DNA sequence: GATGAAATTAGTTCAAG
DNA sequence: CTTGAACTAATTTCATC
C-alpha cells in the first residue's frame, strides 16, 4: 500500500473531475507551486496510481447503441476467469466482480448482441445463469472512497465534506480543516504554540 | 445520433490514449491547425460525447477501500426518483436504471455504511427490496466499440487497426488509410483523376 | 469551418534553500 | 521536497479566407 498524503488526494480528486485542469490551477487549490504539483503528478504516474489520463465518452450519443446491464451467476471457481474474459470484449465498459461470485457488467451494445456474444464466450461450466436487461439511464461520478482516503479535519476530527479549507501556518505546514471556525482555531493554536516556544 | 467524421474519431482515440496530449500534437496527427482541434474538442464536449476528461486510477495501489454493489428493486413509479436520489449520495460512483425498474449502484463505501445510508434515504414506498454485496474487483475499459465508429481504409476497405496513415491530397481533402501502400495508392489515384480532368 | 499571427496562459528547467 | 525565475511550449483570440 502506497502512502499518499492529503495533498496527493486532493490532486487526484481534482484530476478525476477534470484531467485537463492546469497545474497552476491545481497548485492554487493545494497552496503549492506548479512545479511541485507537476512533480507530484509525475510521482503518482510512476507509482502506477495514475494509470492514464483519458476521456469519458458517452457512446450512446454516437453509436446507435443501447446500453445494457448483464448479471452473471458464475460457478465460484470460474468467477475470476469470467471477469477477465468479459474485460476483453469490446463494448463492455464496466465490470464488477462480487464476493458471491456474481459478475455484473455494463455493456454499450444492444441486448441481442450481448446474448450472442455471451453464447460464444461463456461456457456452462463457468456460468450457471445470466440475464441481460436494457439500461434506461446511467450515471458515473468518479471518486475516491471515503474510507482510507478520507481527510479528517485537523481540529475537530470530523471528516471533511465538500471542499473544506486548507490552512498554511507560518512554518509552511498545511492543515486541512472542515470549516472556517476550525481554520481560525488552527491559526490560534499555532500562535499559542509558537509563543510558548519563544518563552 | 450525432454525426462524427473520421477526424473527430481520430481526435477521440488520441484523447482516450492520453487526455493531456496537446492540441498541437493532435493537430499534427490529423493535419489540421491547433485552433481547429480546439474547436472540434469543444464541439464534442457540447454534444455530450466527451463527458469529462478524467484519470484512470489503480485503486488497488492505495485503497483500503471497500466497494459494494447495491441492487434495488423499486416500485416502478419511483424508479426515477430513486435513481436521482442515489446520485446525490457521496460515495456512489455508478448508478444504472434499467427497464425493469431495478436500480444498480456501485458505491465506494463499506457495506455497513451503505446499509445505514439507505435506511436514511430510501423509503419503503419507493423500494420493495434491496441488497448489498461487497465487490472484489472492478474494471473500466475506456475504448471505442467497433460499431458505428470504425474507420475504414479509403482504399482497401479494411478497418484501420493501430494508427493507420492520413493522406492529404492536393485538393486539401484528407483520407484515412490502413497502411503505406494504400497511402501510395490514394496519391496515385488522385493524380490520375486530376490528369483525366485536365484532358 | 478553417487558418496564421498575436496575445495570453501554461509547463518545465534549474539553481538554490 | 519545495520554490521563484527564466525559458519554452500550448492555447485562445481574432481578423481573414
């Protein structure tokens, strides 16, 4: 498990939202300089956390393609195979593989094509049952989980919802807090700490 | 269904590969000017074909994230409400709303949190049943399908795999071909066409 | 629609802390 | 690991075709 600090987290969130956002813009958000942001992004790529910058397309807009959702009950021994095989299929956009050996995929293909494809690709050894249903609407909001990457307010310990605030104290350290009153608080705490050190 | 010409298609492919590629670079590939590429990308965004520039992350690298998949059987009259409400929830990454009034969502949250959330948000009027299951693996494959977007070689009609080549004849028209021999061929054809026209 | 030239804005390199 | 300054590169605007 790679160590990411809260700044990396913010950078990733900003890039998830808009991968063409300028490093200057990101730098302002995290209160660092553009070269530093650039260095951190390079590091995130080197670490393999950022796999690539890409573009999310709405394929239903240009293909006269339908979307459908496929739920596959696999035999537990073959669940992983099925999951891997699905990813090779052109038109399968998302696939999820659950603890109960179900594989759920969203395909940008008409249901009939999916039926045909699956007859070809999946064997009865692997799959006990599957069903295909047309999707009326789908949404996708790429994000981090709140677990493990959650930023906690440095003052009150609550998780920071929304944007929060970032405070830079005189030492140059950054603190992420949930609201303006915690931001005031941290400045006050730092000040009293510094005065104590001076005495 | 939106009309995309072959240049749009090439632009989209290049952006899928690397969304931070410069417009200059793209402009060279498609033999147009940077402002034109910029205009076309703007148009693709306006049309909703490009939904967002984003970043593909390897979550396994850092996450002690739990993901889970929620399947909700809704009362048909409330299916759309449920779908909309889900999207507001922080941690819901995908939501799909199918013709049989099932809403499937993938949350980047531990199952217990999802249970708690849903108790709050969803009423028994809306939902007849739902169940939550942990996700072991999930994948996203940002790619074109072959349906509707395939580029064919102007000479031999084969689909263009890999990069292909783009040829600009004297009239200024662009042709996309699969290989250098088809590129030669199109120049030759254009030349003989022009000579015939002169006579 | 597409372009080239000018103006603006962004990214990178590097010496230094 | 970070920065500011200098430099290089990319993007946008706009007049023109």
